[in-house]
C-alpha cells in the first residue's frame, strides 16, 4: 500500500511519501483491530482511498467542518495553512505557498480548482472517522494513530511548500520532513510493540489451553467416546 507518487500530484520522497505514510498508519491500525470480532466496520487502506476520492469529487461542506475539527485536535498549527489552501482554491491566479514567511507562487492547477484544498479536507475527514471508530475499542492505539495523522498533515504541508522552493529552501524543508518522519517511525514502533504484546498474550492463551487438553487427555477421550456411544444407541 505504498505508491511512488502522492495522489495529489506530488512526487517528493523522504523514506516514503506522505500517502505511503498514511497507508502504513491505516494498515497498522487495521491489522491491530482485526483481532476484534466487532471490527468489521474498520476501513481498510483501499476503502479509505476510495472515500477520499469520493469526498474530493462531491466536496460536501460537512467534510470541511470535520477536517477542521480533526486538525484542531492533531495539528492545530496547520489550521492557518488549511485556511490558506481554501483561499487559494478560490483565487484565479493559482496557489501561493509561504516559505520562510514569504509568499511564493506555486504551479497552478488548471482545470482543477481547489484540488489541493479538497485533497487535504478529504484525507483529514476520513482519518477523523477512523480515529473515532478506533477510540471506541482502544483509546491508547487511537491516540498513537491520531498523533501519526497529525505528523502526516505537517509532512503534507511541507511537501506542498517543497515544490516551488529554491534549492536552499528545499534543504531546510527536507530536514524538517525527516524530523517528522523520524517521529512517525517511532510511533509506528510503539504500535508494533502493542501488537507484539497482543500476539504474545494470545499465544500464551493458546499454549495454556493446549496444555490443559493434554493434561486432561483421558477425560476428553472418555467424554468423546461416551457421546458416540449415546448417539449409537439413541432411538431413531
């Protein structure tokens, strides 16, 4: 579930692209919750990407409110950036990015007004929904996943700024992205450690049950034989 290019047109790679980070986060959370028999409503990465595409196409206003609310929770420092994207979406001259406090004109998205803004809104909205479902089952994992999504929101903002940046600016931006991905990697490991503990617990339970059956082998065999005999002599 990793693509070589971001679905919004960017191709910046720092270990993995932002869509790849999103996919990995979703995969980790989905795999963890797969052990829950009531987790069938948890989306898989492919389903989430389809939801993102649907929101981008339909552009529902309620998605904007959800995206803003989620961003306020996980990356409040990006609220101004989201507002800037919204303003750029309605500007006829194309997007402008803030680099080192100065506005820099970026490539226009002819024929796709608001594409970047609605891509961001769609991803945040879908992520918000996933975290809300996850928190009902495991608040610890939900907090980790929310933090990872917050880091990804910051990484996407830096990715957008990277495109029109100068080489000097790109060096700084790359360093900032590497810092974000480093934190993201640490959170990934925390999720994996929780998963390992769950696996070890389930393995211990299976081993204990297996040993119990071995210890009571004769009793289990007697019960099974008795059931067969009773069935054999039961009136038809």
